[in-house]
């Protein structure tokens, strides 16, 4: 049985993060025929985030800086895919730059479209040109008057869990002093 073989190969740990709870087989798309050489053993947290059933927790995926060196090809493929998905994070981009995959393995890793360049017109970037993602924390680099109120969002204010405007790459949404406001990306710096 594939799960038993994966449990043996991984020493009963998630092959991506090392968790020992809620483990199950994850068949690596696009080849869903199954089998040991097309699967990894992954915990529930990893599986739900891989499948985009849960919002990405970037701190959870820092484990990839270790699992990317795994000797098993399916683990390397999933580590590459998740690093490519997180490439707006500097640590993930650094890890991708260090990772080497043979051409056939890299083609398998790219088979689902992870790491492809998106339409540049809707990529949100901070004042330094660093790519922003939904859920990031940014700091205001300038005092900003908030339209329609007497409030001024002060320079140095941290805005946590930002949202991205899907129609305008220069707008993000965040809460300052309990009020949700639209902020221009040119006035923020990613932390």
C-alpha cells in the first residue's frame, strides 16, 4: 500500500514540514494515477494550503528551506512548487535560487503552472518595488490624511493583514486605528 511505503520513507513525518499528526498521501498533480513515486506524505495543514482550501501561512512554509534538500523527487517537486507560489517572500526566492532540479524534474514541477509570470499589470509592489501579497504587513513611510475624516495615518504605522485591490495595482486595503482605509502602495514598505 502506498501510504505504508510513504510512512516508512518519511519516518512517519510530513515530508514537507515534519509534523507527525494528521498524515495522509498527497498525489502530486497532474499525474493522479497514484503510486509511491508520484506521492508524498503530508500533514493536513500542508495539504489544505497546497490545495488552496486555506489561506497560505508563509511562516509555516519556512520548513521548505530544509525539505527542498530531500533526496526524494516528489518532495523536491512539491518544495519547488510551494517556493514558487511564495516567491514574493525574499526567503522563498532565495531558496528557489539555490535549488537545482534536473530538467525532467523541473518540467514536472512546472507542470501545474506554479512559478509562471503573472500579468505584470496587477502585481502590487511597495515603494521599494518589493512584491506585496494579501495578508502581508506593511509600514507607512509618510503621514497620510484619510479622506473623509480628520484622521492622519502616521508615518511608521504598521498595517497588518493587508488586502489587495484586484482592479488597481497601486491600491491596498488595511486597517489603521480600527478603520479600514485604501492606501497607495507608493507610501508603504513591506516588513
